[in-house]
């Protein structure tokens, strides 16, 4: 038996850290994710990106998303053409492989770090690149085994008529909806009936993934493996077979809110399934579990008069994320999913980018530990390289946080700053709590001191022009000389 540590990366989708009871959720508990935190290390200053595609690309490449020309975002929805008979799998693959930016011969991705160290590598769940991908692209990124969706748009439904296994189309019996059973995004009597109608919705995708994860763990229990599970949960539109029993009698929540919370608890259930299986297989103490998310919170439980979306508050006044920012109280978010921070997904405010991040490895990582070490999702590559003894490629932006995990602070290198993009422009956060936002359309800066202003209520740029000047130079350099590189538009694909 190989004693090198296994690694399981569980990657939630649109999971604001405030939705987890170990980060302060008050309406329900997430016992299995809490167990990860209680038996491992919980990070308080972890950053993803403003939304899904750059977060995955950043993590998989080990570089931040403000660089020029590092990748493109493929277009979602193309795999619907299989169900409509307009295109074949081969035709879709050819289109993706001949448009947009392709991986170069010297590009190295996260799974390749583990693969080159002799690990088995597997990916089960949502696609790991752009908004559409192919079997060849997934294999190029280092995944020896892969099962799941190849199209981001199809991930908005939870009853896929087919998924892919190593490039082979696998039909899911009883799921008949071309759009994977995607539900309406807001609440009404009519929409509730649509959600409750199970015609053509026989098998829930997370249940399929749970079975495949167990199969993978059993097949590779005697060798070192790196398993990546990018879940759809709890990304909306809301879809869940049943309200979780722990939520049914909570009177302060609406049915729609209970359904959303049940999606969070469905992911928590997956964590429990993994923990139980590792114990049954006798490999729990040599398996590192990393639990994280792609970006900050998003509000999917929209109900007129109770909850507003990202664009307007309950009084109809618009949020612009510049002068009027989203806060849970103004938006009617009963869950406070952004954990008291400003902003939601797609924003460069903390609520859009600061994420849950928990690591557990019994006997190696001290239990019940909280860390204020500042990390970014692109730090995972150097951490994995150090853990597995692999070489880290040149020109990566990450810093290994393994010394923090192993309580070796004297060898821990730290970021002076981290950077990420958003729809409004890039932002930079320093290790001592300064945060600079650039607003492209206004050609202006905002400055915050997060240690004193967690909710980013007070722009103090006019009080500290020297700090704005210093940080703006760092930010411009990180954006390769052009702040516009810190927007999603810089990475749009051509097809």
C-alpha cells in the first residue's frame, strides 16, 4: 500500500461562506462540513474569483485572472445541440478545439502536478474549464478519469438526460428534459408546481456523483489519488427532490428558502458520504480533504416583497456596487449568506470573492484550528506540489500554504497582496488589510481598510492618496499594464 497522502478537493458552486454553520449560519447546521472544520483548519481570509469560470481557470492554472491573454471562456449551451440533433459530440469537440485560446505545449495544470508525481487523478461533477469543454481538453489538464457535465449551461438543471464518462456519452434513464430540468428562478404558485412536477426528472445529478465518488474511492484505495469533485450545489435555479428533514419545521423560512437550504445540506450530505467511505476503507488518516468554493454568495430564493436580487433592494433602489452596495439587510437575505460582507457574486467586493476554505487530515493537521493566513485559489497548485514532492512550474502566482497546515510558521511564505478581476474591474488586497478597487467605467479607485471596515462601508481613498498611489502601481503591474484585463470581457471566446 502506498502511504503518500491522498487529496480530495470538494469545490462548491456559489456557496457563500455565511451559508455554513461553521462560518456563522444561524438557521440550520451543516454538520459534515462543520466536522471538516472541527477536525481540521478553517481559513478566514481565503479568496476565489468573482464568478465560476475564472475561479476554476485560476485554480487549475495557478495564476490569477487579471493577466493578459492567459485563457478564454468558451460559450455555454452548445451541448444542447446533441439533444436537438443539430450537432454530434465530435462536431462540438472540433468547434471547441478550433476556436478560442488552446493550451500550449508547456502549460501545466493542477491535476498534472499530481499525475507527474505518480498519483491517480479523477474529476467527477461539473465541468472544470470555461463554459463548455471536451474529453480531450479535460485529459490535457491531467485528469485520467472524468465523469460529469461538459457544459456549464446544462449544470443549471439537475436532471441531465446524459452525462459523459471519459468522453463517452452516458444516458441517464428517466431524465428526459433537454435543458436538464432547469427550473424558473423566482417563486410563485406556478413555479412551485413546476418544481414539484417530477415528470422526466427521475435521477438527481448529485446522487449520481455520490455513487461515482464511492466507486472511485474503492477502485483507488490502495494507491495515492487526487480526486476533484466540482459540485453544482448550491448554484441555482433552485432544484431539490425534497426539503431536508432538519428544515421542514423552521417557521421563519419560506418553502423556497427551505428548498435552497436543502441544496446546501445536500452538498453537506456528500461530504458525510465521503468521510464515512474513507473510514470504511481505512484511508481516512492519509487523506487530505480540501473544501472550498469558486466565488462568493448569490441569492437564488427570490420572492417578491421578501428577497431582492443583485440589482435592486427591497425598495426598488438599484445596487451599483459603487455607491450603493448589496448588504443582506437591504436585499432581504434571511440567511446572510455573504457573512455580513458587502456584495455578491460577480462583484469585487468581499462578499463576491471571499470564500469558505477548510482543510482536514487527521493526525497531520491540528483539529479545531482557525487561520488568518491570506490565501488565494491559485495557491492550491504550489501547495499540492509541495505535498506530493512534485516540481512547481515557473511563472505561477501562488504560494504554498502547506507550512500553515503543518504548523511550521517559520517556513511559511506570505503574499504581500492578492488580486482578482470582476465585472467592474480589478481589486487588490494586501496582507495588512488594505484593499484597492478600480472601477473601469469611472476610471476611479476606492480604498478600504478591511481590518477596521469588514463591510467596506467607508471609501477612504481621499484620505490616503499615498496608499492609493502605491497600490495602484502594484495593481496595474498585476494587470500587465492595463486595468481592463481585470474584467471578464478580456477573456471572452470567439464562438
